C-alpha cells in the first residue's frame, strides 16, 4: 500500500531496519536531546505503549510497508495537512541552519 501523505494516528507500519511492526501514536515529534523533528512516533504493535523508552521515532521515508491506515475524518485530515506543512518548514529551517552554520 502506498500513502504519500502523513499517516493518521492508529496506522500500523513496518519500518526499515526495525523488526516488530509499529503503531503510530503521534506525529511531528521532536527529539528532546537533538531537537530533530520526526514525522512519527510509534510504539510496538500489538503490545502498545509500555514505557517512554519503548517509543520509536522515524520519518515517512523509512516506512517499508503500511499494514493499516488509522481512522480519518475531517479533523484528522486538517491536522495531517497542517502537520505536513510544519514538517516541511522545520526541515527547510534545519537545512538553512546547516548551510549557514
């Protein structure tokens, strides 16, 4: 399954170089140490959230396969659109800082 947009919460995916399937639980997440922004954060499927140290962050490009797309309604579609725009802005800002830094 191909999905060009940011996936909604509840999606189940296989990510490159990671064995268990992941359940998307958030998007536009910032790494507290590096400040890097990732497209998604997820927990291991089917176990779900166990603890903070079990959360995986990754970008859309790392998805190898999509097993299920989470629930979509007008509110989540608007959120997805806004999140994608924010992701692009943050990535452009990071590139600018790297080029000037």
